[in-house]
């Protein structure tokens, strides 16, 4: 787990979230439900969580992710910003997500 001093920091709009190299987004072979698989275990995801993580490819900025989710769910980015920020920060704290400042080369 990451240092607790990093908790509560908001993700900058230009940050590019990326699922950590040790984690893999896939479907459970038995249930068909989305999961995030990592060496220490797995995290069962709901449809929204899986949708968010599919956009965490290191190419989309945090702002682009929020705007895309708002478009898909017929709401405003402002309505989703805080919840998406909290969700991604939680995954970051558990070292399942990385935050990149620059686009991948």
C-alpha cells in the first residue's frame, strides 16, 4: 500500500491513469463477471468499475475519462468527478493503478 500522506489528493485533469503492470482486467472464467486480477488476489468489479478501468490505459487523461463516462451515462462530468477521483485514488493506494504525467511514447 502507498504512503498514507498521499491519500486525499485529487487527481489532476491531465494525469493519465494506467492499470498497474501487475494487474490484469479480465472476465471471471466461471461467472463471466469483470475482475481485476493481481498476484495477491482479485477484485470483483461492477459494470461501472470495469468501464472506468477499461479507460485507464495510459492514453486517456483523467478529464477525458470523466467526460466519456458522463457522456455514456447521460450526466455531467461535474456530477461524476468526485466519485471517479475517489475510486481511482483507492486503486492507486492499493498499488493497482499508476498515475502518469505524460502520454506514453
